[in-house]
C-alpha cells in the first residue's frame, strides 16, 4: 500500500487547511486509518483515527477543531483542520493499518502555522 499526503502549507493562526491521503489500496478494507504529526525532537503523536466502521477518535488538543473523514470511493482520507494554532505546526503523516500487525506510512506533509 502506498500513501501520498497533500494539502500542507503555511497559514496564519485561525486559518483552515484540508489534508488528503490518497491510498493505492482499497481504504474500505483497512482496519483503520489515522493522522499523526511530529515536530523535531519529539515523538510522533496520534492526531485523529478512523476505523473501518467509521468511528472516529481525536487527540484532546484537536477535538472540536479537526475532523477526520474517509471517502472509500476515492480511496482517500482527509483531515479538515479549522482554527489552526501555532502549536499545530508539524509534519503530518498518514497511516493505514491493513491488519493487526501491518501498517503503512506516507511521506508526510508540512503544516506551518504562524501567529
């Protein structure tokens, strides 16, 4: 499975961005998909998760501002990010879990939020 993220960029605080993650496989068959983010010197952290049945989960820091979704017809996952804050600045990665022991990662897309 190949995952390609897009949609990152440089924005001002309060702006919105929508990240996309295009998968080479059938997203409807994945156990789950998720967005992670990472800043230099820190561990990669889970931002949002969507499981096969459609249930979603979010990190406390983004609840109410970010929305994860998936379009299985397009084999694409999205992260709508509203009310962006400087602390949201990070490299955002897409993850697909195809089984309990197998995951794939995208190459990342940079999001920079200035105050």
